[in-house]
């Protein structure tokens, strides 16, 4: 399947919305793209991070 989005933020929002439910956790890299945390917390998904360096 191919899904067209109007940009990276839209694609990330769609991915988090589809794959994570409110109250669940996602793991993001640090340093990383800050929109991961913003989108996830807006949907009620908890964010945990791990160090890349």
C-alpha cells in the first residue's frame, strides 16, 4: 500500500494515530526530530527516549 501525505509532519501524525493508542508508549531517539514528541503527547501517547550518542 502507498499513502500520499502532504509532508513529513502529516505522515508522522498519521503513523502515530494509527499505530499507538492513548496511554501507550512510543520510543524516540534523542537527539531527534522534535515533532515526534509534540504529536504523540497531543494524542495522549507517552513518549520515552533513548540516546543516539
